[in-house]
C-alpha cells in the first residue's frame, strides 16, 4: 500500500490534445466555449485530487501553439485568453498541453515584503 501511494505521488498527469474549431453542426464561438469548458473541468478535476505529503497545491505547466512543434509556455490563467486569440486569428486547430504537478509555496524574500509595506 505504501509503494502505491509513493508511485501515485510521483506521477504527473498530462493532457496533450490538438483541438479543432470546426464542427459540422456547431458554430465556431460555441465550439470555442466548449473547448474552454472542457479545459476548466480538467483543471478542476486535477485540483480536487488528494495532495501528496509535503505538497501545498497542484501547479500546472501549460504549453500552447498552432501545433506541437511550435508551442510556447503559457501560464494556466492565460488559457482562455489564448484560445480566444486563436479563434479571432482564424486558426483551424491548435495544440494545448497541460501538465499537473505538485507545488510547494515559498516565502517571499524580505526585500519584497519591505517594498509592499512601503507602498501601504
């Protein structure tokens, strides 16, 4: 049992998918909304998984591009924005990779704390 929990804590969940805006019955804006909803459900499902010991939260590494070879790193909060931009640009398909990994919070350096207190 202990080995299984250790293996589960090491594994990372990856979603790699090429999405298409074309659908025979749905209009393009509805397809874009459906893609955003699917990604939102995936991220929520990953965040609700039990955290391994010593981990504070689930972190996500994301990559986005027209295809897998030309994709760049984005922040998880930018997913909806880049999907909307791809829709406006008229891309037929795009590639998105979301990697869930354990994250640990770190304390801010003292210089940043002093700068924040100075602004208040």
